[in-house]
C-alpha cells in the first residue's frame, strides 16, 4: 500500500466560495472526497492537510518522511497556493525530505498575473499540473502513483 501526503495551502479552505470563476464551485471537502475515492481504487492511503500557516505545512512535510507515529509517506501532492511564489522555506522542506513531489494548481497559473508564473516548488518537483480544476489533484495523484510504480 502506498501512503501519500496531500497538501492544500493557504485559502484553499475557502474553495466553493472564493472566486468561483477562477477556482470553480467545488469545495475542499468535494476535492478530498474525490481523492479518497481514487486512492481506494489504487490501494493508496492518503493523509490530507490544509493550512493557512507556512510553519504547519513545513512540519507536515517533515513528518511525511520522519513521522512520530506510523509509517513514512511515499510521496507528496501539494497545492502550495500563494506560497508557490513566495516560500523558499516550503521548497527547502520538500527538497530536504527527498520524497517525490507533484505540484498542482486548480487554475492555469501561467495564464494569470505575471507574479504567479514563478514557482519555487517546480524545480524540485517530479512535475506540475495546473488549470484543470479539481482534476488537477486527481491527475497529480495519478502521476505520482505512476511515478512510484
């Protein structure tokens, strides 16, 4: 059984009500339900975390490799939200745990404001998927599981 950490960054708890024209009408619970259903089909256990706090996300990344309880994770799917463009600390944590990472975004960040075009995460990720709404998460999980073999 594969164990995967799914990470939702800042403001993703507002999905369904925050800029639905950009991020869609699905809530974070809707996305998590889709992910759990897909994971069950692939004999995969998910640990899902959402936080608006950079330090909480960093601690969860560390625990994915060095858990206090349970088994380490095999990989990470992360939507860092705005931290994509600002957080060297999250980038360093992801690089430091040496787990494969897939970066996902609901919107096509490259079709949006110029400041969203740069990602600190992409250079250390297996890949980046953006622009497919909730399906970005499903595609990211599928790609990570395929990468893991």
